[in-house]
């Protein structure tokens, strides 16, 4: 319930601001990719300003997400390795013969298993 409140409290004002920004910036602007000949119609795109603002926001979010994903790659790799190690240990435990205390006097329960590494 609290998460939903935070979500609504964040996105409703953000949506209001973005709608106001779009309404206020409806003028057509020229975006050119040729700095030496700005009037070149082949490399100039004329759209409302708010579209360029939203595109810049979307591109920034995508680039930021990719940078975060790349930076966290080592943690995903470590989680995969530990998952494989845990699965191997589960299989080793299920294949190991059950040792009762009557068969191995003086041994503690679970002494046949390797100790986990930290």
C-alpha cells in the first residue's frame, strides 16, 4: 500500500509537469546535424520542441540504464557462479549416502559435508 502511494505521489506530479512542458513548448524548432550548413534541408529536422525534450529524456534514461547494467555485470556473474556452486552442493548432498550416528560413532551430524566458504 505504501509503495503504491509513493508511486502515485511521484508519477502524478511528474506527469503534470511533463504535460505542462509539452503544452508550453509547441513551437516548431529546427534540429540540424550539419554545423557548417545549418540550412541544409536533408540534415535538418523540424519538430515541436517538446518532442526533442522527450527524446533527450528517453535517450538519457536508456544510456543511464545501459551504463548501470554494464557496471553491475560483475555482480550478476558472481550470482550465477554462486548459483551453480549451490546447485552442485545440493546434488552432492542428495547423492551422498546417509550416515547415521550408529555407523559413525563420535562423528557430528553433517561432518561429511564440506564447510561453506565465505
